[in-house]
C-alpha cells in the first residue's frame, strides 16, 4: 500500500502550509494525519489523541512537538524535491527517504518515551496496521502463523493490490486524493477481514491482546 503515500503527499503540503494560521502555532491535526499516512504508522505519535493516550508529561510533549516541527520542515523539503518528477522517480525518492526518516523517529521515541509508553504506542500502531501487520516476520512468529496461512495471506494481499490498482491509476492521473483515499480504505478494510478469518481462535484471541484497548483517531 505504499502508493497511498503518493496520494496524500500533495494534501500534506496543503495541511503543512496552513500551520501558520493554526492556533498557538501548533500544526493542524490534518498535517499530523497526512504525515503518518505518508511515512508510516509510528508517526501516529504526533496525533493529539495518541499523545493523550500515552499520558505524555509536559516535557515529553514539548520534545514531541519540536520533533514534529522538524519532521514537517523535512517533509516540505521532500515535497519540493518531488515536485515536477515523474511517478517512478517520486516512488524512488520516497523509497529512499522512508527508512531514513523512520530510523530517526525510532531513535527519538526510544530516547523520549518510557517503556510502558512505547508498548502502548506499539499497540496503537498495530491497530492502524490492522491484520496486514501479519506481513511482518516478528508478528507472524509471535502468533505462530503457519506456512499455509502465509500463502493464503499473500493471496489476499495480491487480490487487494489488483482491486485498488484502478484507484491508484486514477490518483496518478490527477484524481482527488481526498475522494480516492476513503475508497482505498474501504477496500482495505474488506480484505483485512479476509485475513483475520485465516487465524485460528487462539490466534485471534492473542491478536486482540496484542492490539490492546482500541483508540479512535477519527478527526
């Protein structure tokens, strides 16, 4: 689903440039959401509701907000670099950028958050990833996913990619990201249900424990 990042990158620019008009100089929630969607689930730490859920101290909040400002400035530089590039070139630049920015954020979070906060953040990240988190080797190992289940999982993922490809083409040809995104997410949710159906009752129970208490991030 990495192509979704290309869909939201333009919207992120609009949200970021609107920051100066936001109250108290805070980046608007839309910018935080688009940053998360463009570069990875761990960026959810910048969302207001998540910071409340983690019960950050005033000092931690200040550090997180400072980090957000840096990430937004960095994102603006990336957008400027992507402007005018073709689809393949944009994907290449994003593919090179993502691991670097994720590594920076991971180091920041490890140095800033307490152990229980990191654990809760991981639960929230898994909630956002949904059943597609089964694509991660460490998750499969923890749930003891069988080779047969992995094969069926990959089949669902391929089916998803085939289903959303027309929407991706629409996005690349100038379609409205805010109209396309809900359609993609609806299809994604449907396929997520198919993946969850592959789990045994015991795996489903353990998966729910790994997710922890549900958090609604609806704007």
